[in-house]
């Protein structure tokens, strides 16, 4: 269940947003009119999503309020009645899920809330997957189906990103799939031993048998891997050439 805090000083509009939140089935933990009241509410518990009007009662506006919440890890939707580019540029720096100009309809807000929910769910799942990849100096313990499988780091031949998943392929062909990004996977591996060769592939450098620069292909035994243009220079500089 997504917990939402509404920060809106226009009572009638706040009621409209509250009704929309209720109709689409999410939990509103409270509605406040100012930054100060929002800070007080945050001390009782952090919401998953803050819907904040840019213009608020008190010294600080909605943008200042969100900027002050340094430890807040949830999502933000800004709403405003002003079509002001300078306000939008200030808000954009805080990377909100959306910036909605009043008046907007139920479906516009619902779409933004559901986008926030999907974003938060994806981040939580990746965080969980990363925790399930427990490393020691030489081995990984990959948790799948409540079983910890020991994987020697130097047995990993390649890592292949496929959508939201990374597939770890071992020498010999055994595979493990975890819901995490390739960037997150590489952070768990020794940088000296693994190299990214493509947007979707990373390889153990010592296992590379050849590089076909004409076809932009990397060889490990009988396996062929694509070499991305972005990573070509870095890859070639890493290997001694005569």
C-alpha cells in the first residue's frame, strides 16, 4: 500500500485530491497546509509519496520544503496553479515524478501516482536483490528460493542485463538471474577483473580470448559477445597490443 502525504493550503482543492487518492485505493496519511506542518508530520513516519503544492502558507514554499528533506527517499509530485518557467526549473532539480499544473483531471493524477508506485517498487526490489548477492573476498553467496548458493568470483564468465534482470553466467554454462541493474552488479565485483563491453554485457577480462575489431565482437571460447561503441576505446586500451 502506497502511503501519501498531501501538502496543500487550498482547502477545496485539497478535498478534491483527497477524494481522488481514496477512489484509486491508496492510503493518505494526512493533509497539511505548510512546510512546518509537513516537517512535524514527517517526524511521525515517512510517507512513500508527497504531493506538494508549490505555493504554501508560511515562509517556505513546496520546493523549499522538499529540498530541506535531505533524508527523504520517497517520491514527489509537485502541483501548482502557475505556469511559471522559473518555478518549474527550480522544481525540476529535485527530480519529481511529475509537475502538474492546475486544473488537472483524476486520470492525470492517478497516472502520476501509479508511476510513483512502480518506481518505488522497482527500487525496493533491486535493493532486495542486491542484498541477496552477499560477497566475501573470493566468493558470492547468491540467494534464490531461500537457498544460498556459493559462487566463486573467478568462475563468473559474463553478466548479461536483460530488462530489469541480470544473468550471471558461469564457466561451464550454469546461470543465476537476479533482479538488479548491470551497474549494481558490477559494484559487487572487483573492478580489476571485470570489464563492461556493451550496454548489456560485462565480462571477466582474463577469460577474453580475442577481439574482432572489424565485427566488433569479443571471443571467449566459442562464445561471441558484442562490443559496444561506447566501450570500445576503454576495452582496447586495457589490453596490450603489438
